[in-house]
């Protein structure tokens, strides 16, 4: 896997805010592996959830795998953050 730097993460975040499914998936990968950002399973789950809602099949698999490593409170927080993100980025 290529190392992702902060500039790349910023570009991906910009694309994610524009609602691009692959960018949401990429952010999930970044946060689940700690590439270019601090490892954060809650944020990773949030972005995989958002990508899955936009049809990225791989995101569903990653989200499911992460959920096995997370507590119920962490999953609930990830889902809350995903709903909040959807409200904030609704056009």
C-alpha cells in the first residue's frame, strides 16, 4: 500500500465532502490503517458506512470487519457521526 501524506488526505477529504463514493471509501481506509491520519476506528466505520450507502461494495465488507473489533458504543458513535455528516453535506 502506498503511503498517504497529509496533502493527499486533504484532497480525499475535499472529494468526500463533494459526495464522491470512492473518496469516502478511501477515507475509511486511511482511518482504519492510520495512513496519513491517526488510526481511528470510529471515523473509519463512519466513512465506510457512508461509502456503503453510496454503493461501494468493498466498504460494506470493511465496515463489517471493523464492527467486530469495536464496542457497541463505538459503533453507535460512528453511526451518529455518519448521520451528522449527511445532514451537514446535504445540498
